[in-house]
């Protein structure tokens, strides 16, 4: 028997007929021009898993960068500024790649996917612009890539050799699909589905993906896949399976909730390494379809290797309809239901009525600052109505804090300069020379002017304080060891009886982790309540922040995080103990999936409401780690996008107390969580564009 634990979703592979002739005609119809991987501005390459990556842009097919593994190996080409292009040519040294995807590193958008590369794979993307493209490959054995060429070709390609995908229901812009055959076979690896009472294994040979699904020996073990069709019609569903017994391990097959065969036979194949196929026909809808297989015998089901769907037209490109869905290897979580436009309102799972309303019509546009969440619910006003003082040094800032008639008199402090150890001295009223200390005070706004407010190696510490706003400031490289040190290594620290705080539109960064002398970017501990953290850019730190410094620190609660960008952060985004936390419309992006330890870690009786977030290259996106003896829990709203696939390096009993089940590419709830307010919520598919346009400094004028 297997433990009933969720497994990672590894993607779906689209197979296209007549690829060779289509590729040839595409090349003949285009004039490629310069290889931008070589000639583009400050062109370069990097990777994760590949060595000597510069060899993919040396113009020599006789040299190649070698991968060290077979799963999720990445090689990238990049530039100092964004380049515009429309065509990528991939050249493999050998033919070991089984699946690949091209991903915009800046946004996490999956542009194209395919099944093999070989000597030449031409990918016509339509017009694109970025500073970095990632090629992510899986292979039968460690692959080698000879060239990764990028062109802004003139002329029109006659076909699209690979599927294109976008993280929404809008098909990606690409070349015309008129040459693509009208009937195609799309293969979905069995392990890419949502599994219940089943596990992915690889101890029998002959499977085609990264493994096969082994069902628990009981009635009711199951697997479920979401498949996408461009038009309604009859399709043939084929299961590739193995059954090393002599008994029929029948399964009940349903499509879109309706059982179409209550006992599809999976008879013995003679051995567990001998694979056979079982087919059936059914009607599929245009757009998303859910296919579910449930074991009907006490022996469970057969070992399943893959599910293939043949029939209907699979659209590679469409410019006429927002509801078309392109085939791709992206998990179901990346594709919105075909009847819902990409700009539609994300549903809210909160029990409070009207917790979300449309705010996604201005994708990529600059938004005015707006307080939402627990800070707004608690009535945070900061220093509004008080005197306004502009400062350019730490000494002047401390003097402004101390110069009020009382420590509760409202004040707005505008920072127009660099605050550092060289220009900061204590001025009384608990201020310090090595940290901006806001202690035993209230009713304060610290606002950056333009992009000029830099706290260089100088942290901000808030203690025994209330009604505080910190907005539009850049805090970097605050250390707890080495020299100079400040604030225990935290960019911002909220500690001991802190209530009603808004931390908005800031840039918090470090240049490494604890071994480099840094701690966290934003920590809350020992009684922090009613806080909203919004539109902040966190980057290049090991730790974003925690809520609760130990399992006994149970006085922190009512925290909202929304529209924050966690860029190349390893862990604690956030780590939560005991608190009630609302996480919505946040964006995680990492250069590689193995960069991250975990994202949202709900431990020690914490409760998290997790809604319409976007995770890209994230390991362990949502879990309760076993670093505490007691798990936390969460509620999700089935609109959290996880790309390029759902990956967990931790399992229950091996680093985690709880990991969410995955159904149709969505992380599932483990408890009920509600918040006492309404917010404007964007659909997850729109979050990267919105957050990248708005998070950080210089986006508002406070």
C-alpha cells in the first residue's frame, strides 16, 4: 500500500504530426538575420544543471553545454536590455531530450513546448520581447545543447512546430496554424495528473515519462487529468498501462463528471514491464475537460504510463478569441477555463461576502497606492494630518521623530537621500545610531521621495509602536554579522506590541543569506497585529520573513500580504506560526526551481487564506513543514497558478507534516479560513504583469 500523499505535476507533452516538413517550410519562408544570442546587447548565457553555458551561443554546433541531470535542466540566453525577436532555433548534440519548454524569465510565461529537439528545432513564437529566455528540458539521459539561437526574422513562417502556451485562457501569439493537421494526438503523462491514493514510481522499465502511476490496492484510488480541446466532438482516449497479474484491474472512467464506462477492463499484460493499450471513445467539450479514472477492485488499478487523446482540432494559434486554449505541457493550473476570459475576476474562497471584485482591466498599468486588508480594516492612518518634514540623513530622521511635542503627535517624514551609518546618530527618544528605531511612538509615516530614499546597510526597527506607515523606500544589505551591522540583519523588523502598520511599495533586498551575514527582509514577532504588506519587491535574499520567532510566539495575527514580488528568495515567503494571514495576488519568481526551499510555510496552528497567487519556479509552494511539531492549515480558492509544474521536494514524513492535495492543477484546502474585509482581487493569470509594473519604489508619489 502507498501513502496517500500529493506528488509533483510534471507536465503534458504535445505530439505534432508531420513536424519535419512543417519545419522545413517554416525556415524557407523566413530570412533569419543576425543571431541575437551572439549579437544582442550584452548577450550572455547561464543555466542550472548545464555546464559551460556560453557554448550555446558560440555559433559552433561542434561544441555543446552538457547537463548533469535529466529533469528540469535549464539553459538560458540573456541580454543587458530587452530584445525583440520572433524565432528560436534549438540544436541538440544528440537526441536525448524528451520534452522542452521556452519560458520568459521576466514574467514566467511559457511561450512554447515540445517533445524532442534533435539536430534542429525551429520555434516560431510571434513577436516577443524580454531580457532572458529559459529553455527547460527533460531527457532520457543527461542531454547536451549545442546552440540556442534567437532571431528577429523577416517574412512569415508557414507553420508552428511546437505548441504555444500562455498563463491564461488566451492562446499565445504565434505563427499561423493553418498548416497543422486537423486531427492530432496529445499525450498526457499519467504522473502529470492529480492523484489520490496513488504514487509515482519508476521501478519497472518501459515507461515513457519520468515514471508511472501505481495505485493503492483498494477501491477508490484515482487519477485525474485536465485536457484541452479547441472544438467539441468525438475523441479517442487511450491509456497505456501494465498489469503484472492475471486479474482484470478495471477502472471507472468519467468525463466532466459523467461516468462513461463504469468498468473499463485493464487485463493482465504478463509482466509489470510489459505495456499495453486500452482505448475508448467519448465526446469532449471545447476547452477544458476533466478525465478521471477510479479503481473498482480491491487490487486497485493497473500501472498507468500515459493518457493520449486523439481527435478534434488542436489550436496552436488564435488571434480571434480569448477563450481558445493552446495545447501545451503546462499543468492544468496554468490554463483558465475556456469560458472565462483572462481578465475575469478571480473567485474568493473567503466566507465574507464580496471579498473580491474586478481590478484586472489595467494589466501592467501603474496603480495609485491603496490600502487594503487588515491595515485598512484596523484604520491605519500613519502621520496623516501632522507636520511634514523632509530629511536626507539618518540624524535628521531621528531628530524629526524626537522633535514632536509628544511621541503620539502625527508626523510625515519624507526621505530624500541615502541613510547610512556615516550620517546617523542617536537623537534621544530611544533612537539609535546603527538602526532607525521607532520605539514607544505612534502615528508616523516614513515616505520616500521618488527613488531617492535609500537605507544603505541600515534597517528599520519598530517596537512598542502603533499606526505606522513605511512606503516607497529602498532598504538593502542590512547585516547581523560582519561590518557594519544593523537591526539583527533585518531590513524591517516589527517586534513586541506593534499594531496597525502598512508596509507598501518598498524595495527590500540583500546580497545573500545567513552565511553572508544577512537575516530576513521583514520579520514580525512578539505581538504584531493588523498589518498589510503590499506591492513590495523582495529580492536576492535567503529569507523574506517570518511571523512568529518560535513555536511559543503566539501573539502575532491579522496580517495581509498582497501584490508583493518575491524574486529569487529561498524561503520564508512567509513562514507563519499561530497567525491568521491572508495571501493574495502575490508573485514568486526564481531563476531555477531548485533555488527555493519553500514558499508559504503555515506551521504551528497558523491559518492562511491563499488566493489567486502566481508561483513560477517554486519548490514546495505551500506546506506545513515538520520544523514544528504541529501543522498549520490553509484555504485556497482554486485560482493559484503554479508553473512550469507543481513540485515538492518535501513529502509527508520527510520534511513536511502536511502537503496539499492537487486537483486539476490546483493546491487544495486543508481547513476553512475567512477574513473580515473585502478586497479587489486580480485573476492569478494577470498577477505577474500587474506586480512587475507596480511593486517596488518609484511607482507612486506618496
